[in-house]
C-alpha cells in the first residue's frame, strides 16, 4: 500500500512545468520553467516555512504543547501554520490587513483558526496596524509569534528544501531564478543556495526579484498596490539585500493580465503574485533571446493558486473598477447567445 501518514509528509517536492504560449517568443528562446507551489497540500509555498518555523519553536521550547500561534499574515502563511497546527494540536489566531480577500480569510477559519482583520491604510507603527495588533496578542500567556518577517527558519526552509529541489530538477543547469518578494524568504533562501552551488562550478546563477511598482524593493515607499502577498513598505530581516542581482518592477495591470493569461493559455490557475513573477520571467526571456542566449534555463516560482482570488483577479468587474483589462476575451456568454 502507498500512503502518507499525514498531509504534512506531502509538503515540498513540487514539479517544474515549462511555460509555452505565454512567453510570446518569436522563435526559439530560453527554457522557462515554473515551480508550481500551489501543489503543496495547503495550496502555497508557505507550507514549507510553516513546518520549519513550528518545528524549530518546538525544539527551542518557544512553543509549548497546547500553545497558541499568533501571526500577521496575508493568508498563505496562515494556511500553512493552521494546517501544521491542526495536526500538532495548537490553536491559531491570524491577523490580516483588510485588503486580503474574504475567500482567503474563510480558508483560515475552515482549519479552525481565528481571524482578526486590521485596516491597510494605517502606518506600520499605528496601534491598529496588523503588525502591532499581532504583537499585543502574542504577548498573551502561551502565545508564540513565528514572525515570518524576522524568523531565520523562513529563508532557511527554502535554502534546505526549495533550492535543492530546483537544483536537482534542472540537473544544475539553471541560469536564472525569478521570484516575487514579500518577506524575502523565498528569494533569499533559494537564491543563496543556487548561487553557492553554481559557484562550486565556477559560475553564477542570476537572481531576479519581481516587485509591484511602488514597493520598497523597487525603490518605492510602499504606495498601496493591489497584488497580494508581495512588495513591502519596510525592509524585513528575512530579505537578504545581497542576493538579488536585479529587481524587475511590474505594474498591477501587467500582473493581473498575465495571471489571466496563465490560466487561459497554460491552464495554470495561479494568484496575482504568480502572474507578476511570471511576467518578469517573460521579460527576462525576451532579453535573453535578443542576446542570443537560448541556452539559458530560467526558473520562476509561482507561490499560490488562483482559487483564492476568484472574486478579484478572475472577476472582470473587479478588474474594470480599477481600469484594468482582463487580458482574456469571451470570458462568458449568456445562454441563448450564439
Ligand atoms: N506570493 C504570495 C501570494 C505570498 O503570500 C507571498 C508571501 N508573503 C509571496 C508571494 C512572497 O514570498 P516571500 O514572503 O517568501 O518573499
């Protein structure tokens, strides 16, 4: 018989899938491979850091049996933590900014977690900011705050799992790695691992960050943008400023239109931050093709599924409200029309 003892055993080892139509390359071009993280059991890349952060807190004694996990999260880290906590018998309280979709909040509640919603429009130092509310809740007895923005096990989980997977899956031939930046854990952990392994071969892997226009990583101050899970208005400790060789800034409009294209043309139903990262990878692929570097192997990480954004990115009215095109035609047809 073949079975897993727990869902937790199924985290990681996600596949690489080639991007085809959406690259719009005139002829041959570099190979662009998507690391499809929505195939993790909790539906996102964040399952990886949740497991590692909880195990480390158990080992250090910071999290005691029957304790409560308190975290400010845009949803995915919450799902990962809620899933691991359910299996290990911990309570969870999540603090979310109000821009996070209701679907995402309901997923957290479905795992048995409590969700506290805070305004997006206040500064991080404001008492109602989601950072401060979670600090207050984390000060309660028995509470432990993983703090994905400063916890070294966030980037470390990628250094120890996602990075080695990508290296092995590409037979060590990866030349460029592209990822969106939120806490920076993904790009810092994977980027460092890939650069170290490539250095052993006397070469480099170019690490490219994708960032929503307005966020600090691409030189902004944190102007509100709509794409969820990426971009920041401060510099988290989990982001290693020495890792990214380059940051590609992507507008909300391009992120959302490309997210729609990934579903329609590659059958990949992913979230807006995946569309953003893949759009940056497409731009990079075009640059490489122009330089005649068709032997390049680009890997782009797609963090989560589009299921949590059906009322936003995948809703034409929602997009239209912000003046964005859907990037897709003939989405729906009333019965009776020809
Ligand atoms: N996309 C989504 C949907 C996310 O939730 C996150 C995590 N905030 C990211 C991308 C960015 O990953 P990281 O925090 O590792 O930089």
